[in-house]
């Protein structure tokens, strides 16, 4: 499941980039940034055109990665349970 692991790492990097955009505008919500209210605030931040485009691109990438990871989650949990039963 190396593929899933790498996708999760990329998603974390994308979220970090979004957090940096928020912090550059004075928004420091930390984990609350990923709540519905925090995400709404991030989407509504007034940004310059290039930063606004970047924000939208990052949100699209995050959603795409979330979908891909979701498809891999079921087999990953199945493999994890099997591995735990063996005591590895």
C-alpha cells in the first residue's frame, strides 16, 4: 500500500500549502481550518488573483486525492487487520 501512503503524504503537503495561504492573511486556525467553518473562511479569504487561483487549484487537488485515498482505504484497512492478527 505504498501508493496510498504516498497519496496521503501529498495530501498533507497540499493542506500545508493551504494553511500557509491562510497564515499569510493572518488566519491561524490550526486544525480548525479543516472544519466546515474553517474551510469556508479559507475559501472566502480575499486574495490576489494568483493566490486565489492557487487556492482553488489546491482545493481541487486535495479533493481529487481524498477520492483516490478513499478508494484505497478499504483494502488498506483489510490488510492492516490481517497484519495485526498475525502479530506483525
